[in-house]
């Protein structure tokens, strides 16, 4: 499993280097993860709201440049900064005038070429999945190998969203995380129901969050209609990893 994980990281780094998104000195030290979109495929509602998760070390503009095409015409996209914690920056992507049909999104590199692309089907009949309040298992992962390590506090539960927001009760700050930490290194597999939110140092990615004392937090699902239904009823106590 560890070998397969590292192979995916190598392939992701090679792809990003080919489009100029990875700084050479950093890539030489560690194989880089890449930007991921949540959701990354599938059916979405009209005027979908998506979440772009970008490693902080990936060279980009102050705001990523994203273009969208619905069938054969370009449609407006609004990109706004959402969260920044550790080595992870996230952005809210709102696509308007996308009411039905095939939708293609492209993340552009510094030269205006496609660095990453994602395809969807916009369906006016899309409906959100049923809201649930699953049992949350709080675990810890602490492993080390030749080129990196994993030291995370993990929130595991059954879910149906491609990304989640962890909101901290003390200051209302939040961090947006993919449904599984492997999504930083590969195209997410949908549907994904075994959710694993990793807070801390994630493999070759870096830190998704750094903290030294126990914090209390709630979890919200991020759905492509822009809603954020709560996953937890009460705040969870999260000791540092």
C-alpha cells in the first residue's frame, strides 16, 4: 500500500512539473501533490458550487484562474479564497449560467494552458443526499518512511460529500478537507462513503493544520448546491496528533 501511495505521488508530481505548476527545488526534495476539485466529477446541480484545494507550495496566482464551458460555450466562473491553514489553500468556485448539459472546468497554468481539467453533467433534477449525523471515530496516524511522514488526527465516518469543512469553536476559523487524504495525489474516486479527514502532517503534502492544544470542532458537508449541512450535533474534542 505504501509503495502504491508513493508511486501515485511520483506520477502526480511528474504531471504537474510538465505544466510548470511545481517549483523545481521543492519538487527535487519531495514528490508533490496537486490541486484537487471537490467534487471532481459526476452529476451536479445547475450553477454548481465547487471547492478547489491547492497545496500552498504550488506556484499560482493570487487567485487560481479557472474557466468553464457548458457544451460549446464559455460560462462565467467566480473564484473566491476560502481557507488557508498550514500548507493548504482552498477556494470556492461558483459556476453561473450552467443550467443543463456537459460541463468542463479547467485550471489554467501561468501561460494560460490547461493544467488540470474536470468534467461534469449539470442536471436540473439533482437533489442533495439525505442529511445524516454519523458516529465520528477520532483516530491517530503516526508513521515515517524514507522521504516523509504522516502524523495526523483523523476523523472517520460514513458520508456522501466530496469535501468537508471542520469549524473550530474557539474562533470560528475553519479548514476545508477532501473526503480522503489520497485525493491530494490522485483523481478522487466517486462515490466515496468511507470518509477520512486528516488534520496534521499528511505524507508528502505537508500540514493541513498545526495545533498544540486540544481544540473543539464541528464538521459540515460541502455540497455542490452551495449548502453546508452539519455532520456533527455537538463539537468534538480534537487533541493534537
